[in-house]
């Protein structure tokens, strides 16, 4: 288990500039060098359980609307949601089921869910249009361990497996209980997107900002400032393990919390499941990789904007999407079981309400941070040892922005890999 994280990551200790958080020129580099090149999270295969199911995802920083469909063969494909006639968006809702055709609401051009143009209204009035050349434009799409990713670069040559590299090997095979059922929180915020990344990349703030919510569950007298337990680095991706207070008990006055967890055997208060339902999850080699008895959760960051968090009682995700230099869209998904009893339903409602309160504390704070940095009174931030993911993330951004291709960027990020992780026995990309 590492303890000197900054040194292990091959990083310096100097103050870092605030310019990446407030510069329009830097934001334009992020658009072209990061979001138009890297593999981006779109969702889970469980979002498309049946042939003909579809979802639409927005990538605002690239002005892209992406239609993702489940084919009759079971394959998942992605297309730009743009009609070949006059550029209107073909699908206007965010999801649907068992649909084999999409009809553009503007002039009724009709496409199959495989992207082929099937029909043109009043076709005889067009001038020799070739329907075979007028289908929806495809987007690179692949699946890893049930997670759907796309790549917007039409000339991309790097596979998803290659992009994830040792991080994909590290996380491969984690079972995801209740991946078919999630509850989503979404917010539009007046802040640079990296403030959101930072907010969910360290535990230093937890005993302070969250002192009335989850602070006591992540700290105690032996670790009052919630120092990290472990950190692992995988090219542009990274992972940390957080401390958990093994002696935490709800206060006597916390009657609702005590009732919510009464009669339930769970790993900690970050649990939507009974312990027996998450045994396979907890036993995975990369969940609590240090196998610490005082572990609470892992934060796994897949560059550039996807956090996959795992605790003893389940998992949840954060997606952080830039819109403009000073505005962002945040999406969090809690994956929870279908309650079978009133007690289970009550526990689940408490769990979601508790985590929602915590997230709201973070979301309110990132807007205040953005305002402070935008004032241009301070030009640098001073980071400590347990904010290593923030320091490293900015270094990764620098490497990408100085690279001409994704391949070059990935090579430049090889300076801080953890020990080599063995390839999994089974292929997980589909």
C-alpha cells in the first residue's frame, strides 16, 4: 500500500495555476485535444435491454447528440443524431424501447435503427439522391464490462481496450449488482467542469464541508482528516481508496437513520444492499485493493469525465460534462435493488436522500469555488499530499494538450503507471 502518493505518481509539489479553470483558450484545447479524441462514457448495456431500445446522449462541448441503439443481433451501435436531409435532430426524446425505425419529425425521412436510410418522403422530387450514401453517420462505439463508450474522432485507431489499458485490467470482472435499476440526479451548474472533477477526487474536505452529513463516517480520532488509504495510477486514469470509521454509530437523536438501518446487515451507511447481496463485489481483487479493515469506498476515475465509485454496499457513478468554459452538466446514478418490503423501501429512500444531501453540499460549493477563482485575485492553488488526484489530473491534461494524437497522449501519460496489472482471462469488450 502506497503512502507517499505524490512521489509515487512522479509529480512535483509546487503550487499550480488556476488558468486551466478560467481560460477560454484552455477550454478550446480541452474540446479538441481531449473530448474529440478520447473514449467517452455513454451508459450501461442494461439501459438497452431489448432489440430496438435506444438512448440519446448529449456531448455539449462537441455540439454532438449521439443516438445509441440495440441491434437485433444484440450489438450496440452509435450514430450522430443528425438527419441527412437538412441537419435536424432525428430523435427528440432521451430514450425509447423496441423501435426498429426513426422518422425525422421535420420531413419524415426514415432510418432503420442500424442507421440506414429507408425512405424519403416525396422522393421523386429529389435529384438523383442515393439513399445508400444518406444514412446516419456512425460513431465509434464499444462495450467494456457492460459500460458503453463512444469515440467522436472518425479517424480514431485506438480501441477502447487499448485506451483503458491497465485500468481496464485492474477493474475487469467487477460484478455490478442492480445495474439494471438506477436513480439519477442531474444538475446544470455555473462552474468550470474541472471543479466538479476535483470535488469528487479527494476526501480532505469531507470532515469539514460534510461535517453534518457523512463527515463522521469517513473520519475518527485515528484519522481526523480522512487521509487516503491507497492510490493507484494507470496512464491517464487513476483510483483512490478512502478511510471509513469502523466505530461509526448514528447519534441517539438520529432516529430516522437508526430506523433505516435497523434489521439490515450492511457494510456501512453507503449501502443500498444487504451484505449478502454484495459479497461478490467486495471480494473482487480491485475493490478495496489494500484489503484494509477501515476501508469505506474506492473512487475510480476513467479519463476524462467518468467516476465509477464502489463501496461495500454497492456502486454509483458520476458523469461530468463541460458545456462552456464556465458551465457544466453533472449526472449521478445510484444503482439500487427493487425493494421487496416496506422496510427495504424505507431504507432505500433514506440512503438516496442521505447521499443526495451530500452531493448538494458539493454542488453548491463548486459554484462558490468557481466564483472565487474567476475573480482573478488568486492565481495559484496550493495542494497537499491527499489531493494527489487533482495535481495528477492537471498533469494529464497538459500531456494531452501537447499531443497531436491520442496515441501520443497515451504514451506521454505512461510516466506514472502503477505496477503492471495482468490481463484478465476473459475478453470483456464487445
